[in-house]
C-alpha cells in the first residue's frame, strides 16, 4: 500500500467515524463571524445525506447568515448530545450553493414545515460546509470523568479526545 | 423614569431572561478563532455563578484555547437542550482572569474530578465571557414548527426569536 492509499484509507476511516458520531444529532449550532468580528451561532438542521466530507443545510439565500458566510467562509459546527455526554466540534469552510438538482436530491417532505413553499421555492439555497477538522468529546454516563479530563487537560492529555483531520480528496 | 433607568431596567430583564434559559444547561460549546482563521469549539462547564452579564469557566492557563482567546477575544457560547428544543447563542468577549479569590469563590467540590489538584492548583485560571448579545430559539415539543420557522426565516420573521442585547453597565 503506497502513501496515497494509506492517506485515503485514513481519511475514509475519519469520515466514517464522524458520520456515526453525528448521525443521531439532527441539529447543529453553526457559528459564523460577523462583519464586526463577533461570533454568532444558530441552530441548523443537518440535511439527510451520507456524510462524505461535506455537510449540507437548507437556507433562504437572503438570510443574514448567508451574507456572513459569503464574506467569511470559516465556520464551526457544534453537535451536542447532552444526554449521552457527546460533543463534536467541526471546523470547515462554508459556501452557498445554488443547485436546483442538489436541492431536489436533499429535499425531504418534513422540511415543508419550515419551507412551506417546498423545494421549488426560488429563494431556497444550500449551505455546504467542507469539513477540514473535527474533534470529539464523548463518554458513557458512567465514564463521565473521562470527558472532562479530555476537555480541560488538552495540553497534557491531548490524545484522550480524538481529532480527525483530513485534507484533499479521496480519489 | 428617565432614559438611563429604562435602559438599566431593560438590561436587567434581559439578564434575568438569559439566566433562566441557560440555568439547566451546564455545558456550553465555546467557539474561538484560531490564528489560521479557523473556528473551533469545545465543551465547557459553566461555573455556578448568578449570571449578571458575565459567564465564568475554569481552565488551565496553558490550555491551547487560552492562547486563542488572548489573541482574539471574540467568542461564541452555544447552549443546546435538544430534549426541550432550546438553543441559545451568546456573543461575547472572553478574557483570562488570574484571580485566586474569584477561583475560590466559584470553586465547587464536583470540579475536583476534572481538576484533581483542587482550587489551589497554580495553573488554574478562569475564562470570563462578557456577554454582548444573546439569541434564543425555543419551543415546546408540540410547537416544534415554531422554532424552525424562527430558525430559517430570520429575515421575514425576525421577531419570532428573541434577541437580547445590552451594552454598558447597569449601575
């Protein structure tokens, strides 16, 4: 196995691990940077899509967060499952995607409650987050001590929480 | 009632509302901006302290997130209670505080699991977040439609989620 194949295999493993971690957490807090430098977040529903390195979200193209993303594409997605003491930080670059085919592909009927005009709504657009790094804090209920050591002792116990990182494509 | 008194009253109401919203959510995702411009978040336990405009967190002074905060103080705190469909975004400025009296004041014995050396640990410090803006999305389970309209229709239905904003002091 040459170097490229190893990298590609590692990337695929990271993708699958992250996919499992966020599978049951439908709502993420998306943090963007405003023009005044302030960081703001808002809950977003993750579109049902097999995670392969990008995360997709429905939006209206004229939403304030969209103009923030266009100006500064660096975002964070925080997925929290407090019941299971599971917390995931995803660092990435967001872009606004106007792709009617993709909108139709990712559309599910439950979205109609939030986008009552349906997927033909001309103001509908997608936010695609290209994931560059993900970090994970997790524990079973009876291992609570575990997470918080990871959480507060990043310097000394850096390996106790997992960081998944990949770049490039998985040809 | 003059203008100053009104502002002060409004601020106090905002503070109390936010205090109630986050009271039962002990862990927040704290997002900071790295030197490379990437946004990263990590779970943090909110110190037990009556909220009056600042939120406090224990940390080790040599933690990587501390150096990020020192360089770029703009942070976001995301509080999520998925069970109750409650999401809060807090925008603020963070500062590292080395104050042994404050550390002792905010210390609770449960923190020992994460800071086993206790509050006399010389590397222990506090992160103080001065809140400048908070936004809230919430609904009862049977009002689920509500949140997501707020969430996705920020432009048209701006008033459906609450934004609390204050500046200055409440003296």
